[in-house]
């Protein structure tokens, strides 16, 4: 009986927060911002980033992405965090060749937990690439879920940055030797 009351109270609290933030202009927001400098030209980094079929070989977080890298395309994304793999469907809303890739997703209903994942590539004066990940989360469940997973999200972004750096630099070096 106690468990049922706890579940009912939790559901009511989530619904209340959803209604509150759904009608209010104020919504909780959390952002995760990471970057790295890659010793490879932007074209090479873009090629690695957008080759979804090779993610299993190098990407520790997004272990698999099914879909094409074009604006409007739907993707099936497999995210690996610690011992768990989460799979969700999303839609790409921005593809600016060699500059930006972004997609958004939501948990069940709009305003509950919405996320936007943005990858930016900038050329440096020295021919390197600055790779930026910017994740933005909004919605009623943001305080709870980000309290639980914010450190993992940031660590995941950093590990992807490191893996992308390694892969792009290896491929750039291999291309230079040809």
C-alpha cells in the first residue's frame, strides 16, 4: 500500500510540474558545454562526425545511429552511459556542411524533458578544428533528471570529444601519408 501511495504521489507531482511549466514561460534549463581542439582540418572532422555507420568503432557514447545525416531525417540513436544503453528516436533539424549538426528529442510529452544536441566545428588559424558540443535541456523534469545525470552527461561529452579527436587525427595522418 505504501508503494502504491508513493507511485501515485510521484505521478501527481510530475503531472503538476508538467502543467506548471507547460503554461508558464519559465522552464528549468540546464546546459552542458564542452570543446576540444583537433589537429585535423574541419573537413576531416566533419567526415568522421557524420559517418554514423562507423560510430560503433570509435564513439563511446553514441554507439549506434541509424539514419542519414540530412536535415529533416529521423534518427534512431543508441546512447551508452555507464552500464545502460538508452535508445531514442530524434529528428535532425540542422545540417550545415562542415560547420554544424543538431538534433532534438523529447521525453514522452513536450515540456517534460526536451533536449537539443548541437555539434559545432570551427577552423582555427593554424589549420586545426575546434569541436564544440552544446547540449541544452528544458522541461519540468530537468531539475530531477539533470541532478541524477548531469555529471555523466558532461563526462560522456568529454569522452566523445576525446574519441573524435583521436579518430580524426588518425585519419588525417593516414590521408597525409597517401
